[in-house]
């Protein structure tokens, strides 16, 4: 998912350079949403891994 966020970020930058501000803003918004979803998924898996590790001890 982080890969797709980076792809949308690159598309946004390229669109901004060429003057397509509407497309640039839309892809930047999508990249931001995907980035925050990736962070939330990472934190959920981190908490689950820490809880699973604590139960084994």
C-alpha cells in the first residue's frame, strides 16, 4: 500500500510540474490517504505482534 502511495505522489509531482493542478491535487490527496492507511495498518500489526510476543513469555 505504501508503494501505491509513492506512485500517486510521483504522479502528483509530475502533474504539478506540467501545470495540471486539478489532477495534481487529487493524486496528492489519494497519496496522503494511502500513506495514513499504511501507517494505521503498520501500527495495528505492531501492536498485535507485541501482544502475541508477550503471551508467549
